[in-house]
C-alpha cells in the first residue's frame, strides 16, 4: 500500500473523528480506509488510534500525526511548485538534435513538449554534427554515442545500443559472418561521422580492435545506411532505435551480436551555467518520461526475440 495513501487516510480519520466520515470526504469505501489504517499500524508495529464512537489518538498516534501533517503539507507544496513551474516556463529554448533519431522519435516528443508549455518558444536545429554550445548560442543539444570529457553537463536519457545487420538476401548470397576477422570478405556501408578512416572498431575480448571492410557506400545519413542494408548492399552498423522496425519486419537480420560496437547513450547536454535552468530541467524530465525505460524500440526487439526464439 502506498505510504502516502496510508498517511492521508490516517490524518483524515483524526481530523474528522471517524472512519466513516473520513471515507465520505475522501470519496472511498469505509473498508478501504479501515484497511489502510490496519496496514499502517501493522507496518509500524504500534497502535495509533483507539477505536470507538470517536477515534482517539494514542501517544504513538499523536507523534505520528504531527509528522504526517508536516509531510503531507510538504508534498502539497512540492506539487504546487511543479505546477507553478509548468505554468511559468516562458521565453525561448534553442536545441540542437541529431537527424536520424529526431525524424523517428524526437520530433513528436518535442511537439508534445511545446504543447505542454505553450509560453515556451522552441528553436530546434536538426543536424548530426556536434554544435559548439558555447559559441553557437544553443541552450542544449541531444547527443548520441560516447561523450568526450568536457565542461558540459550531460544527462543520460536512455542507453543507445548498436547492432551489426544485413538483409536476409545479402546473407543468403554472401554468407553470415561468424567472427570479425571475416569482415574483410564482406561488403559494408560506412557512416563517415563514426568511421572516417574506413574501418569498423569492434569489441573483441574486452578490447577494441579495428577491422577493414569492403566499402560499398559512405554516407553521413543513418537512414541511407539502413536503406542500403535493406536493399542488400552489405552489412551496416545501426542504432537499435533505427533498425528495430526493420528487424521485426524481417527486412534486416542481426549478425555478430557478441561483437556489437558500443553505442554510448542518448543524452541531453548543456552548459554548467544553465544547470539550474527550469526550462532545461523540464526538457530532460519530459524526454526521459516520454522515451521510457526501456525505450519503445528495445521493447519491440525484446517482444520479437521472445516470439521468434
């Protein structure tokens, strides 16, 4: 039973003098109030109320009542502070966000965020490059992957998992690699922002090793990587937020799962000077709430694995 519900019921009984009147004012069944009181006393190991025509506090009940009144008042104050914050957010909020993640997930979330805070003006730039928050006057950036050490504050929204995948047709024609050493015999697509030197870096025996692939395509667009893989051009490293639907639909198949590259996290970053900003706190909370844990795409893959396993 929720502790706050028990405390609220206890205070209501003390204030009204009876379980029946407390239940009426709270709009719940008398049996529910009685059950909450019994569970509260059982959990505390102490009798708080002497039952009778009028409920009376025991010595322990008097002490607990004073604490409950203060705690419930502080909860009300906290909720009021959040509601005031929500209604008072105003001004502009300039955000930089990566293209691939934004197209599939972030754009509807930011639209809902703008609806929740109608006095807040959003200015959103979608670009996979890492903008300079200090020089380019951005309030925050959504970044994906491993973050370098910096003076920026980083708030993790959710882990970002990567997989190596290809179309079933490609794997039928060229075989399924079992070890990274076989990659030199396979065609692959390169994401230039991650693999500027034409090599894949994969974890092998708790260390990172680089592997040459036969490049069929170089691009700075993750959607292009995915479409090329679906078309059977070769292997691609994709984030699960992008690949999940194609995996479930049977258009892509994961390979070399034990050697999947590290994906870091999906994070919100901002300057130290803005760490107390209500607007940024609201943004991070909203993103975390909407994306969920685990996020929608990982739930999708887990369900698919259970159904096909």
